[in-house]
């Protein structure tokens, strides 16, 4: 029983840090911010679980590193993410145009999008200059 309580405290600590993150982060970022309060294996396990549960979006950067972003609970039904292939920045976008794309894909390609986890890659304005 004591171990479950400890695991819960670790999970709460990690979730608190993740929810306060602005933009993407890596497991190494979390580990460094926790200053040894939680082991690396526990962080990997929890982050993997959160990504599978849809609480985090996972993407792979140019250097094959995994980056994560917290999927904020929002009221919008038409959101997606834009991810810069150069700097790795990912931002949340709430835009009705995703409905047209989703309808096109369903109609013409017989594939239903999971609108909560759409990531569109490209180059941000800052990196394109």
C-alpha cells in the first residue's frame, strides 16, 4: 500500500510540472526540473502512459528526440497543433477550417480523423526568416 501512495505523489508532482509547462518538453527537461525527486524510469513510464491516454501529444524532433506537449482541456471542438520542423515549437490552434479537411478525408479517403491529436508539421514564421 505504501508504494501506491508514493507512486501517486510522484504522479501528482510530475502532472503539476507538465500542466505548468509552456510548449514542448522532453523527458530530460522533466528530470532536470524534478532535481532527483523522481527516478528517470518512473518519469519515462508515466509520460508514456499519459501519451497513450491522450493527455500528452508526442512528436519526434529532427534529432530523433521525443517531445511532448500537454493537451490542455479546452472547450473547442476544432483544434489541432502546428509543429515547427526547425525549432520544434508546437502551438495549439482553434480553427473551423479543420472541419473542411476532416470532411474531405472522410468522404474521399474513407478515414476518420481524431481531431484531438492532429499535428501539422511545417516551418514557423520565426524560423523561416
